[in-house]
C-alpha cells in the first residue's frame, strides 16, 4: 500500500511539473491562466497566441513611468530609445511569457507572490541589450530594490551618483544577472541552440521547447515519466490482495 501511495504522489508531482510548461506567475499584472490575446501592443505582440498579459498591460509596458510599476527609466537623464526598447522587451517577456514555469519561485514581496530566478538568456539577447545601453548612465546595479520612492517613482538613493553604464556593468553578463536580482543568468548558448530563452522572436514562440528541455532535465523529472509511473501504479494495484 505504501508503494502505491508513493507512486501516486510521484505521478501527481510529475503531472504538476508538466503544468509548468504553460502557466502564469502570481504577479501584480499577470493573468491567472495563459491564453490568446490578439490585440497585444507593439513589442509584446509576439505573445498574442498565448499570453499571460492583457492588451492593456502590453500597452502600458511601452510607457515611461507607466502605472505597472511607476518605474522611471530616466533616473540618470533621458534613456535612449535604443536602450529603452530592450527594457520594454524585457517587460513584455516578464509579463506575457507562459513558459517560465521551470524558473518560477515564491517571492515575499508586497507586489508579487512569485518571481523568476536564473532564467537562461540567449547570448545574442543579453549582449545586444548591453551594447545598446553601454552609453547610458545609472546609479545602481540592482534595480529591484534600494530606490528612493518618496516621490512615487524611483529616484537614485541619497549618497549615490550617476555613473557610466560600463562602470556599473562592465560586461553583458554582469548587467543581465545583476540588474534584476538574478532573474536572468547569462549563457553562451545562441538562439539556434534550443537551450536558452529568447526575449526577442518572431513567429511561433521558441521558448516552450526550451522550458520543456530544462523541465525534463531537472532532478525531479529524471526518475520516471508520468506514463511509466502510471503503469507501475496500475501494476501494483492489480497485485494487491483485498
């Protein structure tokens, strides 16, 4: 009986793991369940077939000081459009992607109950982001916390100073990993590898296969497939004496 219960629990766990391939974070603006959103705005439009964001959220993601988070990109002078487009795309990815399940963890924050940790970014995305922002100024390496919010939007904290982007983030890796508290991890994988998540894409979303790869290679998924577990459970049940 104990064997049957163990198998059933493991089977249930594997089924829940499969759900991670199509789910939304428990965040401030994320939908409860992913689904089609035909009117997603501009840079968020690639997710229109299956999204965790609404059309209104996608439009707000493109606005300076939008109501989404009241975040001021221009805290050290006006950010260039070339740099800003990457932060807009990053916001679209965060709000809209339904394939972040393998990297979602609980978060003890007032504005969200879950967050992403160590999402493997493709080399091209991280490096082009850093390259287009390398002439900007900023006063912080971690943009998740430590701001002065007394005005309602983020300002550089007292005692900080605006410095060159390349002084704060000397490499693409340092920027991608530090700027959002390790939400991302820099990889040397290219978009064609199928081993990294893409912030920018056209056509069918390539990130589902990437999430599936990491989910299937996680420790929890290496033991038995759901089909095998079901077979073992049924076999155990048929051999029990009542």
